[in-house]
C-alpha cells in the first residue's frame, strides 16, 4: 500500500512509519521538518504544513490511505479541530481513507460508562483539561464532517516510548486498563494497531488500544 503519514517525525508518527515500512508498504512521511532517513527504500519524506491544503491534495491523490497524527505546541491545542477538518476536506476530494490518531478524552471512563474520560478527574486532572478538550473537539469535528472516510483511534491514558512487544489489546469506545487500573502502551505497539487497521479496516469508527499483559484477547504480530 501507499500510506501517507502526516506528523511523521513525532513519537507516534515515526513509529507508524517504521511499522509500515517493515511490512513492505510505501510511505510518504510528511512533517514540518522531514525525516533524516529519507533515502531508504520505499520512503519519501516531504516538508509540509498541514494548513497548506493545496499541498496536501497531490499527496492524498496518490495515497491508498493516510494517517494523521499531529500534536500542537502548548497554547495552540484549540487549533487541532480546525486543522483536522481542513485535512478531511482534502481527503474527501480524492476519497482517501483516513486514520486519525487523536486523544483519549472522547472515550468512556472505566469507572463510569456514562461519563466521558475528560470528565473523570482520576484520569484527566484539571491541568490537562485544555489538551483533553482539544482532542474531544477534534473527535466531534470528525463526527460532524460530511466526509465519512475516517477512523479515529484514541490512545490509552499513557502513550510512551518503549519496546515493540508485538502485542496489544483492542477495544472500542471505553478506556482499557490492566488489572491494576493502568492504561498505557508504547508507540511501537500502537503503530502495530494503526497499520493493522489501515490494512484491514474493521468498520469501527472509533477504537482504542492498550498494552497486552496476558494472552487473553490479544492481537499479536
């Protein structure tokens, strides 16, 4: 497949690019500062500002799928929803399937299925509210957009660097935790879930993943 990754130099984006390349896909890595390893086989790296919709169009025209995984500088989080809407506008023109790596705020709390995670202070303290609100606004912007060719991945509460274990656990709209109430995954294992979904779309519009701590319900690569 030809996969365009917007935000390819971030923690999640770089892991997704590596996973896709290791599976034999062709990757177009897009970011404000291109990857330094652009000379490797099946990888093209371009400098691109997501606000420049005109520059996005030829990239999306050539892609079989696109992954959007961007994080904004502190104080700019409120722009995330509008940037995502512009990206969906561009994807719609070519019917490009899109997977958005967003935030955990739109998930349901494991403590109360009737409460969004953003409203559960045990997972989202007041200091994180503005970042959480940005991801909730991003998710709602996707739901309200006329283009339906998107899937939204909410990471667990903690997304961190680490090893690729080859395992993860998948859910839908409720935050997943382990037996100790911890919700976390490494970027390389999140990347496995992203490329799995790109290769074989499940039909879920919103899903989440977490680290797999037992063999029960595990997905393995």
